[in-house]
C-alpha cells in the first residue's frame, strides 16, 4: 500500500494558488525529501497530508482521508510541523505525561532516554528552553512514537551541527525501518542527501521533479569542463551552466557519460546543485 | 464483519511489535486545561484566602473592644460567621464565573495564537474530545473546584469561630448545629449544578467565538449579540432577544431553579449602614429548591439545545482552524 497517494491535489488561498494539481505517490518504506523554495507549497502539501487543512482533489494517507479522519490517522502518523508549536506554558514532564496519556503508540521509556541525552530539565517550562532544547524535546516526543509515517517540516531548525548530525544518524539507525515512511522538508539539503531514498522538487505549486535517488544518480551528471571544451559542452544542451573559480560547470540530464568524460571531470551533482539548476533559473539570474 | 476482519489482517501484516497502550484522551485533555489555565483553581483559592483573612481580622474587631476576646458577643459572632459562610459561597462563585468566562474566550483562541494548535493536532485526539473537554472544564470541573474550596473555607471559618468562642469562654454549640450547614451546602451544590446547565449556552457561545474569532474574541462575544439585539430593535421594532438574554443572565436562574416568589436580587443587603447577610437565607433557599420546576422550564432545554448546536459548530470549525 502507498503511504501517501495524491491525485490532482489543489489548494488555493483566494486568488493565489498554493498547490496546482499535484500528483504523486509515496510508497511505504521510503525517505522522501520534499524540496522547494519558500512559498512553493511544501508546507501546504504537508498540511494537507496531515489533515490540518482542507484541500481539493484526491488524497489518501495510509488509506484514509486526512482531513476527515485526522485523529485516527494521528495514531499512525506523527509530525513536527515547525519548531515553535509546543505550547509555551507546558512543563517538560507534563508534555511527556500528556503524550503518554493520549497516544497509544508512545513509548515513554524511549522518550525519557532521548531526554536523558540532553540537558533539558523535567520541571522546565517550554518558554524557558532554548531554541535547540525545544527542538530536542519535540524530537524526543515524536521519535518515541511508533508511527508508520513521520513528517518532518524543517526538523533541525535552530539545532547546532553536532545535534543535526546526531539527529539524522538516529533517524536512520534507531528509527527507520522498511515499514515506516518519512517525509522531510528542509532548506539544508546537503545534510539529508545521503539519508533520502527519493527526492521531490516543488515549485510554484507544481511538482517539477519526482525521482528516486538511484534514478537521480544515473540521470543527472555534472561536468567541470576544461576551458577549451566549453563550446562543445554547450552544444550538448546542458540544463544549466555556472562558473566556479573561473571554470564552467555544466549540468546534464540523461546525457552520455562517456561523451561528457572527454570534456572534463564528471560527477554526480548534489541535490542542491540540481535544485538551483531547475528552480533557481526560473526565478531569474539574481538568485 | 468483513471490514473488521480486513482491518485485523492489515494490522497483523504491519507486524507492529508494540502492543497499543490504553489511552484516556478526554481525561488528559481535562488535565491539560488545568495545567494551562491555573486561574481556574488559583483565583477561587485567592478569593477564599482573602475572605478568611478578613474573617480573622473581623473576629477580633468587635465594637468597643480593647479586651477583644473577653468582650466577644456569642450571638454576634455567630451571625458574623453565618454571614461569612454565605459570603464565601457568593464571592467564590462570582470569582469562578468571571474566571470561567475568560477561560472560555481563551480556550480555542490561544492555541491558534501561539501556534500550539499544530502540536495538539499532531496527536490522536479528536476535535470532539478537545471541544467537549473544554466545555466540560468550564461547566463541571470549575464549579466542582469552587464547591470544594467553598466547603473547605466554610469549615475553616467554623473552626476559627469555634476557637474564638471557646477562648472567650463561650459555648460554640450553636455554630455546629448541622441543619443549616448541610442545607447551605446542598443549596450551593444545587445552585452550581443548575447554574452550569443554565449558563451552558453562554459558555458554548464563548467557546465558539474563541474558535471563530481571528482577533479579540472578547469583543466579538459581546458585539455580535449586541448587534443582533440592535438589529432586531430597529428592523422589527421588537426586543425579544434582549429580553431573553437579560432574563437568562440576570434573574432567570433563581426563578427557574427555586420556587420563590421574589428572591432578593442581592444576597448582600445594607442594614444599619453595615454590610450584613441575610441570615435565614440558606434555610429559605433550601426549602425553595425545586428540581421539577427547573427541569420542566422550557428555557432550560432550549438553552441546552443551543449549547449543543454551538458545540457541534465549534467542533466543525476547529477542524478548519489553523494558526493565526
């Protein structure tokens, strides 16, 4: 069964269209990165998936309509929508008690173990925690839930490098298994590239890329072209060209690797490079 | 049957090793409200503390008394104590009403203002549970807390009065006659229950506005009924709505719940330039308790129906609510 299946998913706020008829299917056991510039519709898409907003079109999450069936869906789905959503008045111990009291798949000992690795005091109120601690607390709560679908919207915002690394490691090692599905959005694309099994680009409410990382690696090629070969490279219809330290870097979609190797150093682009090539261009040279 | 078997096999296929813990979303939702809105129990406690303090001061403040304890007049003290019992009930009940109204106006507004609605909605708690738990806190939990605090405070007053009389060499027996105390407690309990039912449409309205308003729910909660009354007056030349609202808010409850021809509007009346309380009131009110009359008052049922409709609308609305 697909974890998420969307057909013609559409959402508009007045005249502005946040999602313009998006189709996608996320199979169980995948880790999908949903990447897009600000205002691309990522958050709207996730909100629709989580039953937080009504939508047009068809959307099934774990076989349910998320908007009509949110509370049942939430037994099997958990999410961090934004780091700022824990209520400021709640105490750490109360938050743990509450989630333990209402969530059938919450493992209290797991949450306590996560918290033990932080310097968060149980008696603190959320408003007294630093931004990083807030995220750690939220992650401790969410990671202790045995969910089938985990949605992370900018999960590591405000965390330092060490904790971010630790977070993604524990996501992969402790949390992920092939019965779970994870959807992540973040602007720190480089950090999650090695974690993902699939990547989706969203731009102006449309899905502009939806491919697995294996496809990504075979399809896209980046070549650092020797100066004398620049004209030849341009003749092969690259998607994108940029200059780094006076050298030209070309990005190709489905090109012949052998042919490209003759022009310069060939490598797999990063998701960030492809993102800039596909979306940065459409937003003008200023980016 | 088919659906059930299918679900079961699906669950098996998923192979979740964790057995599902038993959850009590309603219970925890209520506790959550008491964590967030501490005024629900702190305000009546503070009111009780102030009354106790004023009682202690006044027990020693007897006219002409330099030798305070020696000049205690037993009858006067009893009257003072009885007055304080009633005052405790009235003051704490009024405090509670004010706190509950603010609580309702805040109940579904603050979670949108501080964006925590996203956290609450990330948990398997239905909108029905959330909304009804708030109405339950406003109409049942808060009155119960007040009731407990009133009874405890009255007991403390009784003990202090007894101690003062005993020290003064008097006999405190009159204070402990169980009849009036029991009657007063029952009157209080009945009043709180009847009030919860009687005011339910107002509380449901306030909770509805707190879910609906994008800003200043307090303003909207008052403005909309005021505008409706004004509209009715100008467009139709009638004042049915105004009369109905006034009747319910001002004296309707006493008329509906107690079989009394005319209850004094103010339990506290001026007498000899001094505040004193209607001494015989608990007994009179106890005899006037009329459950049948209350339950056969059509306004009670109309009010409950309005409360139910507003609550249903609030549940529906919360499904569409997002952070402000």
